[in-house]
C-alpha cells in the first residue's frame, strides 16, 4: 500500500504559494492521500470514540493531545502510541506529545487541524485560537455557551478561510434516518409543514455544588476557563477515566442543560428540514410555568415546540413523520416511499470533515449551521428564564428593543479570558 504523503499545513501552504494565481480552491486543495497532522483538545467520554475512529484513518496522524486532567492525558497518549506502534517493525512508537494548556499546543508549526472535545463553555476559546492559526477544526456540539460568542466564531472561521465541522453527526450517521427525513420534508413529502415537536430535556440551572478538594493532577483554572471562579467538584470534572457524561451539562455556567445537549442534535435536524441552516425563528413563547412547552414560530408560519416524543415529530398537511436514532416512521406509511435515494450522502461525520479539508469544500455541518442550531437552544433557555413572549430578529441576531433579553445573548468572560 502506498504510504500517505506527509504534508503539514505550513509545509503545504509554503509549497503551493507560487500557485496563488490559479485561485483559492486550487491553492489550498491537498493531494487526496496527503497525511493530515491533527491534535485532540480534550479527552473525555465523547472523545474516546472519536479519537479511536481518527486512529483508524490511514491519512491521519495524531501528533499531540491536550487535556487538563493528568490521568486522562496519559491515557490519550497511551492509546495513540499503542495504535501507531502496530505499524512499526519494532512494535513501539513514542511520537505523541502531551499538553495541559491548549495555547501551548497551538504554538506547534506542524499541525493541520484540531479536534475540540472540551466541555461546552470551553469550545469557542480554543476554536478562536486555532482559527487564527489557520487550522481546520472539528468541534463538538452544542457549539457555544451563548449566542454572541457563536457569531464571533463564525466570523473568525470565515475570515481565516478554514474548514469547520460541528459535531452534529446525526446528519451523516444512524442509517441516514435524519437525512431521509429532512430530504423528504424539503421535497414536499409531508405537504405544507405546520408543526414540529422536539422531545429533549430541560433548561440548565445555576451551579450550587459544594466545593471539594482539587485533585493534584488537575489544572482546575484551565477547566474553568471563561466561566465564573468557583471551587472544584467531581460532578463537573470527574477524576480519572470515566464512562459517563459529566454533569456540567446541567449548569448554566458551563452549558445549556439537556435542552441544548440533545437539543443541539434534534433542533439541528428541524432547522435542516426547514432549510433554516443560516436563520432561525422570529418569536419565542414560553409557557407560564414548567420546563416544557415553549413555542418557536418561524417567518413561514411553522410552529416548533420544545416537548413531545423523543427525537423529532414533523406534522404536515399530508401526514406526520417521526424520526429518532433508531426510528423513521410516517402516517400514512406510504409517504416513506417518496424518500430520495441516498447516493453520495456522507456516511461518516469525521470522514466528511477530513475529506473536506483536502477538497476545501464546506462540510455537512458548517460553523454557521452549528451556531444557528446552538442559538435555537439558547433562545429557548432565554425564554424559559424570562417567561414572556419574545420577538427575535434572526438576521440581526437580536431581540428588537428588548435590552433585558439582549443582555442574555452574551456573557462577560472571567478576567483573563476575554475573547481575543
């Protein structure tokens, strides 16, 4: 088998600078078999599977890992070097560097791309730093902790012309259930779409966990990043290797609750099916009480509700469609016979990003798409917090004339973590 061409971003850009006259696509497209040097920032439960998948890609070399907790950092290095040792005659490999601070990692000059697997509140800071280094990025969902930082990230990605994939893998995987649903709806299979119901969890709450002793092998300050200063608790950052999703997702200082965690998947499919990847609703109407029932209204009249069966339920003038990871059903059932063929649909979310790095084409879940989906989740949380009907301008990304609501679209980072 022919070995991949080793071609780091800096060496590639230097080698191709003389071809600039042929245009940006030609300038930046790498050979199909070029090896991509990538680094992982964050190594928790979600990263275990993504890193393992990246290690199976013949054109990828993980050259560095970054993690604030020492046991997980050592484990990440061990997994990388164990996999690459299989390809050496000696059966050993020691080429994976380790970092605690992502800023030191990003000083390397041999990187092509980074995979960001940090907690939600720490997605945007390393992503902005990587974008400035012109590194392509795969970043987990929900993409942001607030709406304003999402727009900062979108602008930076566009300014630096990098390839950015949001980790909303339902667009590629799970038997293409979600892709089939979106294609069918956009093709008019349900007639005029009227209502969408998204069955996901509730909004976050303020963090009230007691302080515990900080583990000696954890850089707690880096874990907090832009979030408010507070003491350590293992529910936020578990000790060592763990096989569960940490509870930081429940707390508004770090995430958007389960509404945003799973909602970033299912609201994403709803936006996709409506053709709203670059837009959003025009009003947000929460119930007077309770943690479900909030209604979004779109300019085309479609109403979307937070609440219902797990996954997405689409109701149109011709029937109803339900889709989830192990479900795709319609009433009447014959509607499913109109699903377009799946030829050439990406079947692997990470692979789609890697391929787009080489072609410089936009991946299936771009930074704008990830930002807009996260914004829907943030809008819901703002609605539940204020408990009154809100008008939203998706073009300007503001609540017209509503200072109280607009104040909740952003937050001031902790001192020393201002957005660069």
